[in-house]
C-alpha cells in the first residue's frame, strides 16, 4: 500500500531555484533591487496560497506527466521556500534602506543555497533534517 505524499516535480523546483539565482545576479549587476521581488512574491504566494506562479508557468513546459519526474517533498520545499523568502525579503528591505552590506549578505546566502541545491546538495534539506532529528531526540527524553 502506498501513502499519499505531496510532492513537486524536480524540474519545477530547479526552475524556482534558477529564478532566485538569476534575480539576485540581476540585482547585483544592475543595482536594481526590484528584481528580488520576482522570486520573493512568487515564494510568498506559494507559502500563503500553495501556488507558486514561477512553478505554475514552468509546469506548462513539462514534457511528461508530473508524476514521471523525480519528486521533491512538498513539506521540505515549503521549509526551503520559507528560508528563501525570508532572506529575499530581508535583502530587499535592506537594499531599500541603503543597508547594502546586510542586503548583500542575505542575497548571497539565498543565491548560494539555491545554486548549491541546483548542483545537487540541498542546504535547507540538511537543516530541516537536523531540526527534525533534534525534535525527535527531545521527544524521547
């Protein structure tokens, strides 16, 4: 018997990660912090409404059925998106306030994490796993 696990096709997650990386790079190159709003607002929509516009558009380009792709865990991606949205939001507001050092730190964090995830190691997944392990160990004491 299989359980009903919510998942997201891997290409949609990768597209979202690329949009984060490209938006941060465009912000750094152009000095226009408004590029950060694309992944930020998409991420906020995903967290609040369960519908990420970037992934919705990308899903139109899937060549196979969504379940034919490697699945990414929905709960894990939600956790990762929360971190990304937080970093993008702090970065955006920091740039608006001319706190460029803080803005750069938070956008570098999210861009590096997204790019490393594209390469195959999910930093957010590692943090999430460690958090779950910590909660489990505390629950059995």
